[in-house]
């Protein structure tokens, strides 16, 4: 028959989602009852995220059922409202919604070069393919790429309410500094001004009844990223990485930033996951294998999808025609993006 110590030792393997610490060290386990082979655990957790209890339950039941002598494992949750943030914390800035938008999802990465903007663009298109009304705001002022990826040089204009009217392409409402610049022009502004531009793009745009607004964040965790996550009521964040360890290290920094301001991590997208050679049908893991999957498990968040390396993805982006517009039977990448969009809609319904 398992003992109280056996149960606690097993539950010490259950990490709180998004943290390296376990639920025992966090003090979440309040009581344990053992009746023969039946184990009942009382857990108290303060969260507004329904995924937290679900993930803890799944992990805890799994480790308990592996214990010798345990025939049934039951978890009772006492879910409480989180306390108000203390003065000086990263959470204390007031967060507000964006007019005309139901749900806001940020796409971030810890470093550049992992294909974050490609993922953000195709995720927006894939969400639209599921029937949602979608907008995409490019908040990378210094390296805007959304205008090029959607193949438009149209200039936005102001309406009678002095709001910026987003550009529309492929049914997606778009805003980017790239629409305001010539191709060879550089943005030379300091942090406070860059932050002001970003806030204008988000809140002074005439977003028209969007189910989802995808925010393409700049790479890293600088002023623009911090201002957005601290002042915008984000419904979740998606982290983009590639399989190799150097990318995963930086992805963890992005995850940490979102966690510190209580933004739910919807999952990880592993870009450039593998290459399927068309000549021999072999899969080659050019940038390593399983990095995104291992990191998702470490953080107890879903691995939303693995995007293969396809020449058509690069060509589609260069031609202003995101690959997610293609039929899923013609592109593994398009199918992967549609699968990711479907998962996000189920977790964050509009």
C-alpha cells in the first residue's frame, strides 16, 4: 500500500505549468487521503487560466497511477482567484482591450531568424480559413516584413474619426510600418517613440469586428515587447523556435517574459522542423530533432505544430502569397498551419 511519503515523492515530479518548480514545493498539495489502493489528493491553486488545473491533473494522475499499489487516483481542485499584483510588479500597469477586437494573440520569439513573421502571417491566414475574421499587426518597427509577405504596397489612410484604416489582403486586416515606408527606408527612432508608434498601430487603428488580432512582436524582450505585454489584454502567446538548442535558450526568455505578466502560453511552434527530400522521400533534421517537443514538455505546454522546411514557404513569402493560402493536400506546411489554427480556436474561442 502506498504511503503519504510515496504520494508526495511522486507528485514532486509534477511541475507547475510554465515553471521548473513542482506542485509540492509550491505548496499546492493541501491534503492526501489513502484508502486501500484509492488515493485522493486535495490541490489548491490560484489562477484564471483553466489550462493550469487541467495540465496539473493530467500529470498528477499519470505519475500516481504508476505507483505500485495505487488502483485509483482522484484529484480535487480548489481554484481561487489570484491575488491583486503588488505595487512595483510587472503586472501593475492597467491592461486594456483593443477596440474592434475580441481576442488578441501575440506571436513572439527570443531571437531573430526563426521565422516568426512567416509563422505570424501564415497563422493569420490559417485562422481566416477556419472562418474567423482576422487582423495582423506587425509591431517590428525596425524590420517590418508583413507588407512584403502579403505582396502589397498600398498606403493606409485616416477615416473621419482620425483612425488608421488597415490595409486588407486575402481577407486579413493588416497594419505595419512597412506600409508607411519606401522599400529602402530605415526607421530611426528611440525606444519611447517606437513604443508610441506601436500603441498607435494597436489602438488607433479602425480594426473592423475582428475575432482575432495576431500581434507579430519584434524578436527579443525589449521595450516594445514589454510595453505590449504589460498594457494590452493578451488572451495568449505563441512562441516560435527552431529545433536547435541555441534557439531554445532564447525562446525560454520569451516564455519567461510572458509568464511574469501572467499571459497564458498557448504553445510552442517549431519552425524549420525537418526537410522532406523530394528525390528520395527521406526526412532530414537539418537543425536538430525534437527540440521544440522537449521544450514544450519541460514547460508543460502544447507543441502546437512542426513546420517543415519547404522551398515553397520561402517562395510564397517572397511572392506575397503566404503558403497557408495553398490547399493542405499540396503543402505539408499549409496543413501544419491549419492544424495550429484549429488548436488555437479550440483553446481561445472568439
